[in-house]
C-alpha cells in the first residue's frame, strides 16, 4: 500500500473512531461532552499512528 493510500486510510479510520467514540458513550453513559471528545481525539490519533506505522506485506508495493 502506498504512503498516500495509508494516509487516507489513517484519516478515514481515525475519523470513524472519533465519531463512534463520541456517539457510543453518549448513549451508554453520562460522560461530559469534553471528556468524550478528548478520548475520541486521543484514540483517533492512536489509530492513525498504527495505520501509518504499519509495513506493507512482503512482495507489496516497494515504492513506500
């Protein structure tokens, strides 16, 4: 996977993570909105970091 594709994948996955983590605790608990957003941003950034650090499979795109 090229770096450009991984960048887009990181953006999409981190956005989905942030949205899910903002909506789910709202329905399940009474977390204040600021706490939900802080948790969502931190975990979204963690997802992006994992995606961007992942290595392509052997025999994959060597242009990375």
